[in-house]
């Protein structure tokens, strides 16, 4: 299936090379998975609750298989996890105490408290680990749950995986659903939009403490939604590196994932299919800005699994800086994808894709791509693209 797609489209071959380069190396994932497993077992051993009440679940980019390497060699990637404990409603009356209990269990690992998680720095490693303390949403006392409900209601189709996490600034529980988010991305990714793949492939459905494993991060070029998420995140990172965007106001990954998945889902619902992978990426880019809502003067990018949660909350507190940054990024990305589409010769396509996504050419005499960090090129005005 992959060979057929690559034979049909030299653009797909160039995108595959880019995706392979930005994929976190297997040995780095293995080291991170080992450290995560060790930290998870340490957490289970040191918590005061029975083992069978504890679940450690991977969340975020590692869970959706959209983790990517940074273009800056000294930046760490993160493994996000949820520490879910099936505590009683009596214990759940004290969210701050529960949060601190998880931190105490991680003290020997030099865990640092953040807004909703504990971060293990993993010094001298290329990664760090974050554990978010949580409980099943139904364990939260009814009066507290009623107070939470008007603001954050669980989408009914994802109710089974709904959690409550501790928001330390407010010292209250907050609804969350990382497993629901992963399922939404997984379900949407199974809906193929590349026509040749649709025609030629068959999609295969892929009493102790439970510790989820870190998923393999290898993603094939035929996995069009995940490829789009990875490449768009890489493009965002390159825009920051090229001083087109500032790190402070660049669109965060969860917004990119949410908007892209909604666009992809909408195209699938309409029965749209494509023979050209870059045309699909270009359409997704054009659609994304239209899915940012503005209601009563407030920007919204809603969590599909928790009704009422707005991933773009900070867009309403910065005088529009994040929205302008997002809009500028979409314009640059659209310009760059059109430049890739305009190329017709195979090597020119490859060179343009490498330039846009900051991918070095293969080292001379080697069989694979160079692992060196790409030097930052001069900044490009936001309206002109990177190409």
C-alpha cells in the first residue's frame, strides 16, 4: 500500500522523508519508556492506596503518536501521563491533599509541582516526564460535581474515560479527558482521505496496578491525519526558529491537534477524498482558521471531549496576540504548501519540502538523513512563507 502511494506521488515521498526525520528516534523513545515505567512503578509503590486502585496512563502527543523532535538540538521532549487513583468520595473532598500525596510519592525523583501536574526533570536525558494526579470523575462528591458541571460538562460519548484533575491555583477539581481525546484522534485517523489508500487498503482495527506503555512513535505516510499533525507542529516550530513567530504566542499543540482533527473529520463527513497528499494538507490549512469561534467577543477552540473547556482561553487575555500569531502561521503554512505544489520535478519537490520543514539532506555516503540540527535561516516576512 505504501509503495503504491509513493510510486504515485513524489510529493508523498518527500513528506515521508520529512516525517521520518522529525520522528523521535526509537532508542530515545525506549529510554523515555524505561524511565516512565520506572517512575510509574515508584509512584505505585509509594502511594498509600491499594495497587488495584491505581492506573498510570500515557496522554498527550505520545499517546496520539504525534510526538516530534525539536529542530533545536538542546530541547527535551515530554512524556505526559495521568496518575488515576480510584479514591473514595470522602478522600476526594480534599483535592489539594490528594495532589500533594502524589507529589510526596515522587519526592525521591525530584518532582516539581506545576499547575496541574508533577514534573520529573530526568536530568542528563533528552526527555522529561509529567504525571497529572486524577480521579474518575464519578468519584468527585456530588455537590462538587454539581458546581463543576455548569462550566465543564463531559461529552456523553466519552463519559467512560472522564477524569477530574486538580487545578492548584483554584484548589478545585477540573474536568479532563485525555483518553477521550486520544480516542477521538484515533477514530478520526482511521477515516482515510487519500483516494488510492481508500481503494487499495484494508484498515485493520488495531488485579494489580495498571501501567500503560508508551506507544511506538513510528507512523506510516498513509496515516494522513497524524502525518498532518506532525508536519504542522514541525512547521510551527520552524516558524519560531525563523523568528516569524514568538515562542510565547505560537499556537500550542493541543490547538493544532484539535483544529486539524475537526477539519479532517468534517472532510470525511462530506465524503471528500484526495489523490494528492499536499492538496489535502493545503485544504486543512485553509479550513483551520474558520473553525476558531468568536462568541461574545471571546475566541474559542473547544475540547471535543469536555463541553465548555476552551483550549484558546489565553487568546482572550493577550490583546489578540495569540490569535494574530495563529493567523500569521496559517498564512505562512498555506504559502509554503502552495510553493511545494508548484514544483513538478522530483528533486525540486524534495528540496522544497526540506526547506519548508527544516529537513537536512542525507549525509554523503550515508543511508539516512543527517541528525544534525538545521541552522536557523534568516527570518521571512509572515506574508511570504518560508519557501
